[in-house]
């Protein structure tokens, strides 16, 4: 008898971020700011002191303390993962049981459903509809009707770049009653975070990443913030040495540079606003819908997304096409100008 893959694995294909060499990459929502030389030197000093022959700290205590300090929260409420993707995997497989109902919203970050599938969840999707925004009452009613065990969504949203207010999210947490996983990967670019009060709820897990505003996508660092019961459960469920020593050391150095990070945040927001302002007249002229962004990317609906996507690619600019929409990461001033110029030329 030949071995056959189980059903869960059979349809899966490896994640493909898209091959090819493009001078301008505005497709992955990374920061356009790489750590400058003085910061790279500080990181190098920290890396030189890493005991390579020893396992890393399973609690990533220094890293979590630096994160907690930057955001003004208690480190007892923080745990770290090998990127937010690992945290999501652990949540969808260990904080659910086979057959549990996982509610996600559409459109939203596509990996949620993938991990829910691996967790053998029953997947239910709340459709945001024409507005592309969550209606809190609609979502609460949906979760109740479907008897959700877990609700998982991003705020502000990837890919729409739209966000709910604090009060709207608070209501969703209270009134759905299920375990709510709130992915705040982009909240550094907005101002409606619940991170200060995350541990006050018994049913909230809040997520952050170093891949976006903090400009460290290559290190793979994600954070889990919740009350001590949930944080303890996460620490127990994760693999012991999930965050490697190099990433712990480098991430700790960068998270301690508050002024630098505040400056990065301002620069990325300025770039996002410039990109939006530059695209506005083009979208108005061509009748393309574009959403007011609350993240480090813009989301728009050209008349023909595929043609625009291919045209940009031909000009050496990679963006992300999602069905009839394009998601474009805010880049450096020069990258934004190249994108806008390419669109002007194409129309
Ligand atoms: C980028 C992103 C993540 C993944 O973050 P990593 O820490 O790089 O794994 C998670 N959620 C959302 C909404 C994202 O856009």
C-alpha cells in the first residue's frame, strides 16, 4: 500500500511571494526604511555576544520587555513568536479544537483561513459587502448565529486599509463573547489600538508584528498580548525555542530605540499620505475607487486591475493584485513617484 497524504495536506501548495526581479517592490507591506548604519552597528555588537552553542531564552524575556516598554504595557501580558504567522498558526491549532467554528471576515488577511484549515476548524466567513468595511452589529449577529468559538480579524484591515474605532472593537469583544483575536499588525499607522487594555478582557488576544512599522520583516518577530491566563496558555502551547537567539537579540536592540521608531512611524505615515494624495487625482479622473488608508498601503479598484497590474510590472513595479483590487505599499518618495508616473503614462 502506497502512503497517501491526508486530506488536510493534499490540496496545499507552498506559499509563493511571487518570483522575479523588480526594481520597485510595493507588494508586501514591508517598511521602506532599512535600519541605518548606526543601528546596524548596535545590532552587530549584540549579535557578537550571542552564545551560539546555547538554546535561546524560551520566554524571550528581554525582547518581550523591550516590546512592552515601547508600548507602555506589562511584560507579563506579552509573549513572542517566530513572526506573527507562527502565532496565528498556534492560535488556530491550539486555541481551537477540531470542529470548532472560526469566524473570519472577507476581505481580510488570507492566512487566517489557511491556519484555520490546519486547525480543522469549521470556517465561517462574514462578508463585508460593497462597503468593504465591517458593520459591528452585522458581525456580532453573524458570530452569534454561527456560534463562533473564535473570531479573527485585522484592524486596521489588510487589504482594505480601513479600520474600526476602539469603541466598535470593544463592543465586538463584549457582545460576541467568543475568543476574539485582534490582529493589530498595522495599528502603528492608526490610533485606535486596544493594546493598553488588552489584558482587561478574558476573551481577547491582541497581535502585533515587527514586520511592518518596525521594519524587521527579515527577523520574523511577532507578539501576543493578553491576560495572564491566555498568555500562560500560549507559552505552554508554543514550541520551547520558537524565537531564535539572533532575532531576540536584534529585535531587543531595535525596540529600545524609541526615538528612531517614532521617527520611522512618522516617515511611513508621511509616505502613505503622499502616495494617497498623489493617486487621488488619477483615481478621480479615471473613476477608480480608492479607500482612505489607515495603514502603510493603499487599496484601490481600477477599471481593469489585471491590465494595470501587468502594466506596472512591465515598468518594473510590483504591487499586489487581489481580484478586482490593487494593494500598493507606501514606498520611499522616489518609489512612490515612479509608481504615480507609471500610472499617469499608462492611462
Ligand atoms: C504581515 C501580516 C502578518 C504577518 O506578520 P509576520 O510577523 O511577518 O508573520 C499578520 N497579519 C497581518 C494582517 C499582516 O498583514
